[in-house]
């Protein structure tokens, strides 16, 4: 099968490996350092995974100019080709840390109904998050983080049908208008890991009547609007193991927080919230 995933300029000739395994849990890769390329199912030959992320990760994490340039040269850019829809059994799509020029996430991605993993983090998408992503009802992981507040959502009602979602990262998305963020995420029964750092969230939202975060183990709501009431933390903290509240102006509530969050093993308050 010939498939063009990205239309436009590809900054380097990226090798694509065709990997065949007995099943998705026992895929053997020719290079152990990273999965990059195509994974096919051994029984029917269908493409089930596309690993097209930038192997260097986030280019902004490199202080060294040479490493930064090497990272940028490794990026894919252009447009995502709708021919992706021909991959009727695609369950895994990773396009993270590439350069799509701050275009909107293509709405046709919402038609990839077999996806269980979608990672578009740091790939320079912008505009409104397509609400149609809520049609991807088999998703276990959704990562749209690292967009420098250029990607946005007016609400997150579209998350409501993602009953199997375990890992959600919308870090640095602009959610300033999404006042329903807590009500909606609270109703995701499988959620284990929630990352909403630097989203301009309103942390003074009214609390839901019932706590449904029965599996939530990690929560990052750092660098959002300051909040003054400890009620939100008290409501969230019963089963958490990791909690990041850095940059949220909670230094005056530290004693209350430590008293009410006995289950938390990793608490990150960052420098700005240290008591002086």
C-alpha cells in the first residue's frame, strides 16, 4: 500500500519501518530506541499504528543551538492527508512535536473511529479543537498539549462520550471559556491522568454534587488562575498520588492542603508558591 500521510515539505527523508508482530502487545522493533514508522497487523496486513513523532521531542527543550536545529530539521510539516481515512483499523496515531504551521486540527480525524491513542502534542496546531473528537469513543489516550494557548476550546462537552479515556492532556490549550471543565472531566469514569497546566482555567468553578474521579491518580492544574478556596483540593484529593498546583497562588492554604491530602505522594507547588 502506498500512503502519503503528510502533504507538503518534509524537512528530512524520514525512514519508515514496516513492523509486523503477532499482536499489538508483542510487536518487535528493529531499533529499540524509539518506535518510528508503521505497525501492521500480522494476520490481515492492515496498518494499525503510525509513529510519526519527532524523535527529538520538544525542540524548545534544547538550550544548545546545534541540538535545536537538528530537532527542527527532524520535523514533518505541511498538511495531514485525508487518505488517513483509508486506514480503517488504525488504533494509534502519533504526530507529536512536528510543525503543522498552527493550522486547525483537521476535522476528518474525528472519523478515525478505531483510534485508541491520539497524540498531537507540540505539533503546532491552532484554532478551535474540533468537537468531533468526541466521536472517537475508543480513545484511551488523548494528548493535545503544548500548543502555547493557540489551540482553544469554548467548552469540553465533546469529551463526555469518551468513557474509556484514561489519559487526557490539554496542557497549554486556552480553556478560559470552558467553565464546564470540572463537571465534564468528573464524569469520565476511566480517567487516571489529567493534565490541564497553563490552560487559563477558572479554578473557582462550582463543585459537582458527586465525586466520580474514582480512578484519578495524577492531576496537573498548575499555572492557572489563582484560587482562594481549599474546597476544590479537598474535593479532588482523596485518591490522588500526584498533584501539581504550581503557580496557582495557594501558599496560604498549605497547612490545610497537607492535612487533607494524605494519599498524595508527589506534591509539586513550584517556587512561586513557597511560603516566605
